[in-house]
C-alpha cells in the first residue's frame, strides 16, 4: 500500500505541549506531528539524562535533537549522521520550503532551562526520499563548531536487525496525553524488534513513542549484532495509544544506508 495512504489511516489529532518553554525565535515548534506514533501498553520511557553518564546509550543520545519546523508549525526529532547533517522524516520536512527556519537543539533535555538551550540553524535542505519517509538537512556551525563536532554522530548499521533483538529509541517527547502542558525533552525508550520484515523496507518494534518522535533513530540494544548503531528511522505507529496490540515501525538500516550512499554519506 502506498505510504501516504497508510498515513491517512493513521492520522490522529495531537495537542501541543510546553509552548511557553520555547525561546521566541522558535514559533509554533511545540505542535505535535500528525503521525499516530503509539504507546504500547503503559508508558515505558525515561529521561535521557537519567542514563548513566558513562553509558554508551547516553553518549549516543547526545547526537539526537529537537527539530523545530516553524515553516509548517510543527516539531519532530532529528539525529546527526555527519558533523553538519541531520536525518528526519519526509513527513516532517518534505521540501526546501518546509526547511526554511528549521532549527535543532541537542541539549533540549531535563534540567536545561529554555534560555540555556543551544539552537543550530539547520535550514539548508539537502534531499528527501518519499518512499523511505526520510530527509537530510544541513546545519551551520555555531561559535566555530559544527554540531557533530560537539555532540558526536550516529552510525547506520551495515545490515538489518534480527527479530526479538533488543533495541531502543532516543526521541524528543513527553506524555502529553496525560499532561497536555508537558515539555518534550529527550527520552530513552527501550524495546524489542518484533518483525524485521514488517514491510519491504520496514521493521516493527514495541518501544514507546508519540507524535513528535517522528524522525528519531532506532538503535540496536547492548549485546546485539548492531549494538548502539542505527537499525531504523522511526516514522509511524500502528494501533491506538496505550493499546497492547499496538506497535511502531521504522525504515530499515539497509534502506537508510542506500539513500545516504547516493549523496556521499
């Protein structure tokens, strides 16, 4: 089925959260995305700042950021794949017009005041792929440093994950269903790969997400073949929030890697 048609069935209304937390130069960035990314059962995520400061999970989380998209009045998640390039979803930024004014903050975390968040101009559109729901945008240096030089970058796995293997997602969100005024700080959601062949280019998993998590990296869990490498690009949920029958889906590493190779990454 055409991906856009699938999304049409999955769209839900989402409330914005924490608008007052944003600096004035990031208008409307707290609006939720239009994807029905789901909570599987009860909410199972923790603040990225609660991870051990010496853990690999915490190190990888630093390359993930809050993506403000003022041109479309929305927000998503993005992650560094190079010192100056981040990946997000096509349904978040699908054109150069959508990228106008786009900014990413990699320290949009618990304990960081809104006035202390650091924002990178990531408004340069590089390329998008509709079939993979994937977009690459380019970020400018700040104070002489590119974001990847400060926060590190993620590695896309050379192969696809195995069924029943551990995984986790790092994303920008909060449980705005329970607390509409919450602030979407960086979260760590653990889970398991359910089906590495959910579709021709997708894997499914049971880690929790909500609208706004779109574009986040799906990483292999500790001890797996592709531990702490990107095994998927999260983009859609199937089912209803808080439903035990729900699951989330992401574009597989092989598809991500092929598209990145076409632009020299």
